[in-house]
């Protein structure tokens, strides 16, 4: 059996090797056809969570290399409301207490400090910024992300951000099902709990794409 990368449970590696015979589906990416998607690294989600703060340097490393090689860096955030009105009523009305639903809606509304991207992220003026109203930006009507990716000729996506098992995994899964080649970055995705982080990676890895480290992703970009 192959060695278990990224702390993957042995049964996941066994299943991957049995299904496709190799650990990585996508060995190399042309950066000119590749976009880095940085998901939900807003103050509301990052907070003071050590495991999420810790991924910021790796996100910045990948973003820097992508720009150097002619790739696209896209910052994707959540806009859950506007002027006190929810953009996702079924979520706010059913999956929160009224108080917590209002908090999520209002703090993730444009203009609130918690809606802003974390200040330690190296966001360049020319980087596209996309806001979504669902976990995945690829849901019809949730964002304009396809208007950003398609004209740029993007075929490959590198996904990082938070939370691994929520919006990052949702975006990565949907992208694969829209025929993008997708990699999730093990040490540039973060969640509040290690078990949640690993659940997102193992679920994605088995059928949707590759899981690589920051160093491996940078190495995979054709200079």
C-alpha cells in the first residue's frame, strides 16, 4: 500500500489506489490556465482560530507564485445579507437561532468590518474579488465566478481557505462537476477542528480531485 499522505486514513489511500492506481490525478498545471480560489478568508470566519490563521502564509506563497507565472488569483467571500435582509432565507431561518441567524446575516453584509478579508492576506489591486450567497460560488445565481474564470481560459483550480469541510469542499466539488481540474491544498485550507478539516479533505480526495501540500502545488506549476 502507498504511504498515507497528509494524514489520510489508510482506507482512503487503499480506495484511491484501487480506483485510479495513483495518488495524484493531476501532476502538472499550466499556470496560465489555472486559478487560485481563496475561499471565505474574511474576519467573520477567520476570527482568532489558530488553525485558520496559520494557513495565511501558505495562501500568500501560492498567490505570489501564481502571479509570477501568469496565473489568476481570485478572492471569494460570503455576502449573506444586505441592509438587514437575508440573501439565503432557508439557511438563516432554519439552521440558526434567530439571534445567531441575524448575526451571520449582518456581519457578512457589505460594509460590516467582519465582512472584510483578513488584513494579513496579500491581495493585489488586479486580483478579482467574487462574493457568493451560498457555500459554493458555482451554484447558479450564487455568484459571478464563471464570468471571471471562463473569459480567462481557466481549466484548473487550486482551492484553499476556510472552512475546509464547508465552503471550500463545496466549491471544490462543484467545480470538478463542472469539468474543472481541482486540487485542495492540505496546509492552505483550515477549519476550527482537525476532524472537520480531515473530513473535508478525505471526502474530496476519494472522488473529486487531488489533495496536495503548498510545496507540491507550487512545484506542480509549470514555470
